[in-house]
């Protein structure tokens, strides 16, 4: 049985302009020790999906349906008190912005101790020892003295380490990381990613990593979901996704990455803007930006179905397999040239 | 020290530019107690039609350098020559005609446009300031510019909030183009944008360069973006130049260990290749520019650190031919290298640079 199983999750927000369908039927499951990558641009619903699972959306004006099964219990609609037991304990989350996610008026030690004592009946001394242990595990130098420092005394990368320490402090089974490295420099990003990989080996947690960076996904994920306009458009094993991408949006994402080979003067850009979720386009939501658009795309919503070759590779597109093979091969050849030149 | 031979027709020459921000104590009698050395002796030059990429981590002084070039900040030392004319000491009034020749695109398309002004006014304001044409002429020019950057000329009367992030950055580009400048300083123009939109803006910048013969100083922290758009690349670390080379040379044969570490830290969008290699993970953080490490400022994090040399003697910019220079006593012999190969026998990484 999967550790966490999400079925047909939908999150709608009531706004003055109408209903925003921020997540519209997302399903996935994650196993122990597995890393799941969710990729998409801003507004594609990747963060909202995870906030919904954690019960962190505002109550007012939010409609949620579907289920998120945690050891057989549905987290959606669970009582706050029960949810608090799980949140930060069994499932924890690392937020995007390390600059604003820590409380600036308390020392990091106090914040870590609080996280422990909320879920464990232990003395302050024990909780502090545990905090220190975690700070050391995430590679904070001179942890014994730094534990009494305030967040502003830490750099961005160090704060993100503190956030990771806080998320891991109760040995969670699932760790949700929402753009954990987006606010950081490349060298710090490399430090944090290798830290997350190492901690996963040590603690055996499942990780759900949300990012817009295909490079990060390629480095760390086992399975990948590509989201566009509140839907999953493609889902596959990381190697399959990068070697045989099946959806025009995925091709677009791969093509718009700047690459090395000097022959390619222009990036393959995806024309237009992501659609408004107030009034998503009829049929396939990607059709107004899709270079391969057909008549059927404008009227019929494609289902998320397995590809002919691989039952575990799902995609949501009307295009025939032959065209896809051809186009995917082109994109892969380009990205491969880039990667090898690097 | 001259970094490369001057051909005489460079558009912009920057020589030993410094920018120190004083840290003062006291209210009435302010005493300078220290200085943040944001830019500390940077030299480079740009030829017309060229794109110079400047990369570095946050806090390395790349944005401060951009502001010094634009004379938005007074330099603390050094010389900036634009089209053969020393602009370092020019007054605001004397600077004004030169401001037509060099413009800037800012990082945040949400903060760099006045939310209370219409797009037509925002783009037309530079023309008005420089007295280029009547109101009617300016309007025609603005509509032409909107068309050039791929926006609908009919959106002339809209407000910035009616546009998406990518469209706003196009407005920023149109504003920079309005006065037909020779040089555009782009300060992280795409870092706030989604990948697909980022590609649109990068393509636009390239097209404009071809059409109008523009020269760019392109500042970014994303090495892939810089690689895509630049002819030459300069790597900065803690206010100093670490390495300058042509684009292909820098990415294929980096000489400075910091450049190597940066390159190896960029995630590769290919799981097979990405997972084979072993990134060089640098220890610690970038030290504070208030109290930078002695001599080579990279030495506390450098895998090739040699005690008694790197922390004593400031490395000059050694030349490797074809304008390729790197500030390192122990330049990399080849590339790629793993972290272990990079480490010199007998050398150990200095004690970690810890934030105070």
C-alpha cells in the first residue's frame, strides 16, 4: 500500500471574479523512500495541491473534494485537531522562502524545540538535544552556539537548512518540499540537494519535491508529474520523461531551457501566456499555445491515459504516437547535445 | 593591470572600478568605522555589438557594478570610459545627453513600472525627458515600440497591472529601447519569469540586438541563461573578477576553481548525465564583503588552497590567451574535474569561512 495516496483532488477558490479551479483532478501516490517531482510553471496548481493535502488552505471560500489517504485515513476534511497530530510529525513541509518562513522574533533553537514538544512528550532538555542533533545533520557549522541565534543571523542557505532540520525533526514519513532551492544560489542549491538526497538515504523518508526547474527534477526525482493549468498533463519515471516525453507542453518546457550548442540561436518558446484558471480554455487546456493543435483539441478534453508502450507513462494529449515519437526525438536530441556539451 | 589589449573602439571601458559603502557610527559626528567593499577593483571592456555576461552569486557585487556603469551610484575609485569619454566625474547635467546612449532593464517587472501610470506614458517618458519629438510623434513612436517588443499597440492606454510578468518585462524592454541607445545594461531581466516566458524574452533580446546593433551588459545568476545570450562572460566573486573568457572557452575550459564549482553545481536536465557526475560542493557561504578574506578572497572555500601563498599573495589576472584571464595562482589544468582531482596534493581547504 502506498504511503500517501491522492485521488482526484480538486481545490476551488471562490473569488469576486468567480471560481478559480486551482487544482482540478490530481491523483498520485508515493511510496517509502521514493522521490516524486512535480514540475510546472507558476499558477499550475503544484503548490496548492500540496497545501491542500496538508490542510493549509484558508477555510473560507475554499472548496475541496477528492481524497488524500494517509495510512487509510482521509486527510481531506479531517478535524483540525487530528490533522495537527499528523502535520509536522508524519508529514512535514519545507516552504519555498527561507527568508520569511521562520519566526524572526524567536531563536531557531526555540522554534525547533517547539516543533519537537508539540508532538513528543519530552523535556525541553531532550528536545534541545534533538534539535542540536538535527542542526548538525543538516551541516550547520558550530551548531552548539548557533542554536541560540535568531533567523536574521543566518544566510539564506543556512536558513533553508534550518527549515529542513525543522521538517525532519520528528522523523516524518513524507517530506513535502515546495521549491526548496528556488530562492538560493546554484552553489547553495547543490549543497541543499545533496543534503536532501543524503538525508533520504539516512531517514528513508518519501519526498515530494515541487519545482519549476527541470534540472532539479532530473537530479533528484524518481517519478515526475508535469502540471499545466491545474491538471497533470504527463506522468512518468524520470528517465522515461526525459528520454521519451509525450506531451507538447513538456517538449515546450524542455525546448525553452537555454542550451549550450551554439548552433541553436533561438530557444523554442511556448507562445502566449498560461491561461486564467477562472475561465480555462475549452477542450485541452494547452490548445491555445500548442503548435500541434487539431480540431479535436478545441472541443474534447483529453484523458490522462497510459501510452501504448508503457502502462506507467501517462499523458493527456490527442496527438498520434507517430508524430509524438518524431517530435520527442527532436527535443531529446537537442537537450542531449546541451547536456553533453556541459 | 591591463586585462587585454585595447583596440581603441570599445564602447565601454571600465578600469579598476571600486564601490565601497561606508558603515558609520554616531548620529551627528558620523565616523566611518568600516566599508562594505561591494565592488573592489573591476576592469573590463565591451566592443560595440557584443554581449558581456556577468555571473556570480548574490552579494558578489554584480548589480552594484551595473549601477556604477549607469552612474546611478558614484564610484569610490577607478574610471569608466564610454565611447572614449571619461564619464566618471561628469555632473548630472553633463551626464544627461549620455543617458540617451545607455539604458537599463531591471530585474523585477512588478516593481520597476509605476503602477499609477499608463504604459504609453511609461515608455514615452524617456523621449519626453530628452525632448525627442512632439506629443503626437512620441505616441507614434511608443506604438511602434510596443509592436517591436511584441505587444499590441492598442494597449497604449493600459496600466501595468493589466499585463502578465512576461508582458511587463516587454514593457521594460520597450522603455529601454525608446531613446535608441547603444548600450543596454540588463540586470537579471529574466530571473523573475517562468521558463517558457523567459525563453520569449531571451529571444526578443537577441532579435533586437540583431535589428538595432545593440550592445548588452547582461547580468544574471543563471549560468545557462548567460551562456545562451553572451559572447563573453565575466565571473565575479565577492566584488572582484574571478575569470573572463569568451563564452565557449569559459564553459569548456574554465581556469578558476570557483568557475569550475559554479559550472558543476548547475543541474543538468538529463537524468543519465546529471546523476553520473559528481558536483563540486563548496563548503560554507560567501564571506561578508565587510571583512573579506585576505589575498585571494576565494581561498577559505577553495579546494586548491595552498597555505602561505593563496592567503598571502593576491593573485593577478593571469592570461591564458585570447582574452581569457583568471585570478588564480593554481588554475585548473583541464575540465571537467571531480572535487578530488581538483584538490592539489598537500593542500587542504582552509578553515571554513563562518559568518561572524
